[in-house]
């Protein structure tokens, strides 16, 4: 990291700690795009103090209806809010239970982790995961990061206390997953986790920390488990990419599917490659979405200590969910349908470690 970049990041961190999020975000945007020219002195605005670290450059608020409009046979689908507390931490969530599956049948469950500045309803709308889950009879759980935990609603994937089993956000999210599995009598062998950006990074954390709970992992525009240990290292790895040798050294990698745009200005595409680093050599194919967006797909077979993996490099795509809906934020509607491909990958995997209920610490 060069001196000017480091200086901008230190200034951004200081502005964040004093509550000046707008000024901090502008500095982060400049640093991530390599603009290290002298800047005008920031204005002094009195704001409430915020202690969270801001690690995502783009900020956009999208108003989304909390309840989808029921139509015909969809009227019986359940889209309900809830709240859960574990070890003194509380979290709100939205839960989608489709009417298409028989209630007595054990259904798969997908945990969906939104990106920074997003919420559960926004993420559901953008990914269209509920629509696809209805087709496949899946339950979908959308936890929502609280602003008290992070001012930009980012999951704290880059802090060591949130990268370990039994601690912090991984413990809370795993316990919430266990709670919903029991409540809905979901299929314990078919529980999955996916996320975008900071949510994708946290999905990879959960997959490594709780292989007995999550049968497969989906990471879109995210980063590998352990890529950073504080705000500064997070910003650096977002800008330059995680070292593949370090990321690939991790053992016990679960089956994982990765999507990343090669024109992503927020999270370097090298992070997507680092997630699958160390996997067996794969089969490469080229293709296009229905709208003409090119991609390169590499399919890696499983090997001792690692599940099979897929890596989708999305050509010309930015920091956005491929094939998503414009009704949500951070979506690229003309891309390959990442939600459909994730569900296909997920449902091809069952856990062999989840025969008995687990007590998530």
C-alpha cells in the first residue's frame, strides 16, 4: 500500500470515528479508484459519533416494499419478520417460506447475507431468490445487520473476533440458522449460505467455521475467510486482492460457488480467485447470458480436505449481483442468473456432518 493511499485510509478512519460518514465515504471512493491527488479540506459538520468502520465504497438506498404483493397461488407464501437473540446479541430477519412445498416435507434452507447499506427486503428483491426458492421448495432466511453493529450495515468479516466459531457474528448467524431449521423442520443436510460483498465474505467465514451446519457456500463479489484482520487490511485487500497462496492454504473448504465481475471497482476480482485457490485444476468453459454478457466458468472437482468448487468470472461486470432485478440495489440484470446457478449448485450437495442437531455456540 503506498503512502498516499495509507494516508487517505487513515483520514477516512478518523472521519468515520467522528461520525462524518459522507466525507469518509468520499475519501474511500477516491482511494479505491487510485485517485491520490490532494483534496480540498473536508467541511466541519457536527454529527453524532459513530464507532463503526466503513469498508464499502458505494452507498445507495433503495426503498423496497417489506411484503411482496400476493398473486394467485402465491397468496399463501409466507414473508414474515422476526427477531432473534443469542449470547446478548440481537438480530432482525425476514423469512420466506413458500407455499409450493408440502409443510410436512423437510425443505432446504438458504441463509442470504446482504451487502453494506442493504437490508433484507432490498436484497430479496435484487437477487429474486424468493421467486427461485418457490420453484424449488426452499426456505430463505435473510438476517439484517443492525446499524448499532456497523454504521453502514456491513457484516464485520474483517475483524478477528468475527472470524471464529463460537464468537461474534458467526456464532449469532449460526445460532439463528439452527433456530429456523428447528422451527421450520428444515432438512438439516441441505442448509446453505450465500452473500454479496461483505455478506459474501461472511458467508465464506461461516462455511469454514461451521462445516457441520452449511452444506455449501455461495460468494458473490466477496473475499476469502481470513483475508483481513482490521479495517486497514480490509481496505488494502479490497483494492489489491487477497494473496492466493495464503487463501488456498486453508483446509476444510466446503463446496463453494463464486461469482465476481472482472471490472469490479470495489472488491478486486483477485479475491474471487483466492476463494477457490488450492482447488484441483478445473474444466474451463466460456458462455454468455441471454442478454449477451460474457462469462468464464471454471469447475473444480473435490479433493481431500476441499469440496468441489465453481468460479464464474463475469466479464465487464462491476460490483453487483449478476442477473438480479433492478428492483434492488447492486444488481446487474443482464448477467448470468447467479441466484439460479447458486441454487442449482446448492441442491446438488448434502451435508454428511449434519445428521444430528448441532448446538451453535
